[in-house]
C-alpha cells in the first residue's frame, strides 16, 4: 500500500494518451421469430461500445489510471519511472517502493519478492526473503539494511521484476477494484476512485480499509447496481474516503480527492475521458487526448 504523497514539487507536464480504445462486445440473444431492425442493431452496438468504454481495464483507461495515481504518489505522470523508487517515508510501514508503493511492513512487498523469485530464482532480492518475513507488520529494517535499497534499484532494471510489479499491482489492487466497481455499477471514474482507495488504504474490511470505506458509503447511498444515482453514491464514497484519510496524519492532505476525483465527478466525467485537468497538492496536471 502506498500511504502518502512522496515527492512534492516536481513539474507536471502534458502527456498524450493513446486515443485508440479497445472495445469488446458480447452477443445478445433474440427469439428466433424476431429479427431486429437496423436501428435496433445500431442502438445495441452503440450501447455495447459505451459499456466497454466505461471499463477501467480498457488499455487506454488503465494508462490514465496509472498516471493519476502517480501524480499523487510521485508528483509525476511517468509511472514507469517508479519501478526503482524506494524510501522509508516515516509512516510506520517500513520501506515503501515501486510503482504502487509496496511496503515492507504490510506484506505486499514480501509477496512481490516471493513472486519475482518464483519467476526468476536467484535474483538479487531473493536473499532478503527471510528478512522481509521477519519485518512484516513492523517498520523495522532489520536484515534489509544497508544494501536492500541499492539492490531494489538494481532489480528494477530487470524486465522480469518490472513485470512482477505490474502482476502484483493488478492481482492485489487493480483487478479487485475494477471488478468491485463493475459489480457496483459504476463507470471508469468510479472504478478509478475504488482503485485509488484500495492502493492507499489496502484491501480488507476494517473501518478504514477499502472494504470499510465502501461499507460506509453503502450505508449512506445506494450503488447504481442497487438502483441508486451514480453521482450521489460516489460522493458518499469520497466522503467516507476523506474520513479514512484524515484518521491518519500521513494521509491528511485530501487534495487527491478534492481537486482530482471530486473535480472529475462534478464534471460528470463518468467515463474518465480526456482531456483531464486536475491538481494534487496544488500542482497542476493534465492528460490530453
């Protein structure tokens, strides 16, 4: 879990995101004695395209999501430059590292290095597995210092380790967030709001984890899947998210909600379609189509 903003004051730049979207459709069955009109076919096809476009797992949308998170976590839209990132930011979670802020104290860094070692035995980080198991749940560096940060950066140049980081990001955070968002009937923006929350607060059902935040939101408003209004529900989720953020000093700056996610919601950009303009910690960013 990446707990807080890590680098302040880096310049933001406009970035062009690939405009091509990949659409997928599913067949719609009709009774054999009814042939739809051409207008019916066009309407159905358009509806399927709109539904496909709303998924954050669309490659172009996913790229946007990675950049949005990186703007808050690293003050940069270049999320791929963060494979090598590692530091202890003093939040009680030990080392925070990589593209999604894997932490030595929360278990996800351990799982990442275990997966990397399965894919590439004998890698430069494999020797730290015993230490990572020992420090799990603490902020300790025992068995990691003095060379762990240097070896992490060395591993980050390895494509296998980059792939491992993306695999674990998707398995633990991105895929569950998108699935839950689709189940709750929210579009790409809502799925991103879920993803950003699970990245910071982690999966689980405690009060201030992702599951707890969602439970609080559902106590205030119905999800679209329950027949509720998407704007009302997502505002309730963001209210609960802010409460969770303010419960911990490391999260107390809520600009990623106030001047990013809430801004997109107020604009009713449920599909998270560029051009996008936002601020985090007062720094302006944009993604252009």
